C-alpha cells in the first residue's frame, strides 16, 4: 500500500528500532492501489540477517507529520528529518525530527528565527534533502508554482537556516561516460509522450574516477523529482524535471565545506551553568532570591543592568572591597571585587530572571512545551522583564514564542495574564485570536470564559461586534544586537572599565576579562582556578613563540566573538593556538589552514615568510621561497624586502641560486 499514480513514499537507512512485527508480502507493497490516499505510517525492515527479514510497523507518537508524498528524508546525528512534501491543503514548510530510540516526532520550531534572519525554505514538494556533517541540504522542488534553485542549509545544532552562496569559481562538471551495469540490451528510445508511460528496469552506474569536462561556471537550474546522494564529501544531483516538463539527464556535483562548528554560544552557556568565576550576585524581588553572574557578560549585553552594576560599584568605591590597581596599564584600573558585588533588582523574580540571564549568555531561551500553559506564562514574565530592561532582541523572541504558542486551550489564560501585566501587544494578539470566526463560538463556551474579568469580556464582545481598523506600520522592527555584535563592541572598547586581568605581550599590556577567557579556553580556566597570578598579569606566548601584536589581536577576536577572518600571516602564528590554549575544538586551526592555502600572494609573501621563519613552519617557508623565486621581478620591488633580516635575505639568495640552471649561469658569465 505504498505506491499510487499520484504519490511516492521515501526509504532510508537508519539505526535498528524495535516494534511489533507485522509481516508484509511483496505483492501488497507493489501491486495494490491505494486510491490516491496519502499515508503517514512508518515501516522498518532489518537488513543484517536476510533469512529473518520481515516488515515491522513503527508505533509513532508526538507531533506526527501530516500524510504526504514526494518528500525527502535524511538521517543526521541518529535522528531522521522530514521537510515539507505534497499533502494537499496541509502542505507547510515545517521540519520534523524523529527520535529512533523513543519513536517520537517533534516539529522543529522556527519562532526563534527573528526578523532579518534567513527564513526556512518555502513549502515545496519533489525536492531533495541530504545530510552531511551536522547540516541538512535542501535543493529544488516545486515551491508555489516556481522551481527555485537555491541550496538551503539547515544547521542541526543551532537550528538555523541559510542559503548557501556557491564559491565564485564554481564549475559545472558533466561526466563523459555513464557506464551501464548488467543491462542485457540497449534501452529503446521513447518519444516525450511515451516516456511518461513506460517504466525502465535498467541499472546504470557512474565511475566517479572518470575525467570530467569542465564548462563555464553556472548553477543547476530549478528542478523537481531529481535524485541526490552524498558520496564522500560531495553531493551529486542527477536528472529531474525542469521547465515545461522537460526531463533532464544532467549531473551536478556540489563540494561541501566542512569546518568544526563555532562553540561560542555553548562556551558562554557553560560559563552560565557552572557559575565559575562569578563576580556578581543579583538580589531579586521581595523574597531576595540570589542569582550569580559575570560582569563581563552582563555589562556587554544589557545597558540597563550595566547601569545598575555601576551604581552598586560606586556605592562600594571607597570601601575596602574595591581595590583599584593603578600603574599596571596606564589609566586602566582592574576591577577586583571580593567578595561578590551585590546588585539589588526589585523588579524581577528569580525564575524569569534566570531565563533572561540564559539569553544574555547564549542568545537563546527554551521554547515553550506544547500544552504546558506554565511555560507560556513564564515566557510572558520574561517578556515583561525584556521590556523593562530594554532588551529588544529578547523582547521579539518572547513575543514570537508566545504568539506561536497561543491556542484554544490557553488563549484565555494568556489574555488574562497579558491584561494583568499590561502587555498590550500580547493582549491584542489574544483578542484577535478569540474573535476569529473559527474560534469565537468554542472560546465563549469554555468554563474559563465565565471566570474572565468583566472588563475583558466587554472588550471581547465589543471587538466581535465592531473589529478595530487594522493599521500597518512601516517602521522597521528593532531586533536589537546579537551576542556576537555585543562581544565585538566589548572587545573594541566598551568593556574597558570592567577589565580584571592584564595580558602581557612582549611586555606590552592588554586589558581583558577573566570570565570570557576562561569560558573559551581550558588553559585560562585552569590558570585562573588554580594558579591565578597575584599581580593579575599573564604573559602571552604560544609554546616558545611570542605571536605578533596583530596575530594576538586576531586571537582575542576569536576568543571574544568567534571571528576567524584574519590576514594570512596571522594564521601561521595561530595555527597551534587551539592546542596550546585548549580551545574546545580546532575550528580556528581549520580556518588558519585554509587561509594559508588560499591567500599567499606576491603582495603578502614576505610577511608570511617572516612569520613562517619565526614559527618554524618549514613547509610554508619553503612554499613562500618558491613563490619569491618564481615571481622575483615583482617581489624585488616590494618595500618590505629591504627590511627583512639578514638570514632571510640569505635564504632568498640561496633559493635563487638553486633555481638558476647551469646554462643560465653560463649565459650570465658570457655577459660579463
């Protein structure tokens, strides 16, 4: 019961799952028509022991996707993902995730994608989706009567979408030969009318080692019902239906890039969870609950809380708890608070404030669980704090979460709470939801409606009788600044008055923040936990080598906000930094390697030669000398050549001498 004239199902390889065994004969699966009904059941068959193979139906639970066809599935990180598909009036662009162990479906929310962020792809069918590393790649399909050719990428870890921009030097590669495998005779050629009616059982194979013919750069055109597969570190797309129902025999290859993920948000989130190196203690509400935090993160993200912290610090400025260390770094004073600085905030209760703090550290909050009204009410309290603290990004995030969570079961509770907290925008959303034609009769028959405040009942009745005129504002929505933007500004000067450690580079001081360094580097975490320097100064080196000032600033940019773009010469200094400083993955090293491989030019070859010599990167030094020798007429005109050290100049002369052949030497001698 899987094949009809209008639909197609999907098959995939997945980890073994247990379920009630139900045998299914081959003719049931192939020959029986399902009268164009679309299904959403799931079956599995074991492939290890062929003598005991049998079909088993999976008992699914959770937010099961609607019945549909012409959709792809992909398995990534031991989970199965389904995106969109042809399901009649129910077609959406939802992404669903299936947990094999628990057999539970979950709709992955998109409400955390703020305005201005890349949206998910349009709803579609006939598209493909493949998994590589921690990403899902969606290509093609029919999307609202169009055939888009963008390649969409979904990051499973961060739950964000983006449109991949191919490298500008992309080239189309068509295989010269497609080898037919085990075909008894040549397939007959069909006219365009016959092609749609005949079925082929021919099997074709492609030799991936065959030389390909490269043509002018172009991207695959939009198509649907094509095939996609991942081979090694590349995706191959074959065939499909393009414009005017023309069937394509083209093949395209897309080379994936694979870099370790950015752990910035996770590192700061771990700092929040373990509260190590805390220097603040917030005293909250009438109960005076206490929540610890880090001045470096809080003051970088929230101006309102920054002002509160400065006021609390000023009150202690003359006390012994405030110890300014002058003379260490010019006019910079190290903030050394012992014990914790207490900051009183009467406007906040502990639970919503902790959610707000989690946002400051990670740019994320937990999405409300479906059917849990208390989760929605908690986010409403967080929303009120976001308004008071002027956190535009958190405000928009809460608003989107709450509006997406409002349903018939909780709308009256949310509306009452919004009225109580004076959250007018949320109240408006709830009132508009209630008076909808499809909702109104059900809502007013609920028991909760009888207990609404009289003023709200009056508002609902009046709105139903005379809906207000809707006005559309042309004002852009302020989504605030992100964690990356705030930490960038903090490093560039906004956080100078909250520095509590001095980094010494070749005797030159650079103020920094202990909590940030410890969050991103296990080296600094261990030092500040067990071997904290008494004078608050740390000498910077990478092993035996002291990096250049420019390379050191590049490393700080990576530590504070995850920046990996840097001049190629900096990459040589920082290539070993992830191991020495204990960064939580080798993302920086991977980008350093790519930077060096792609960006050594005549203009910067001398700077990279110096860095390679200093770091003893012999392969890179040899590569630079090779470029200098072959481009010496251009290199000789560079002003930096005259400032090179004597040993490096001798290395260049020796390389030139080795490059010049005996014949060239004889020709030079005859000219003398």
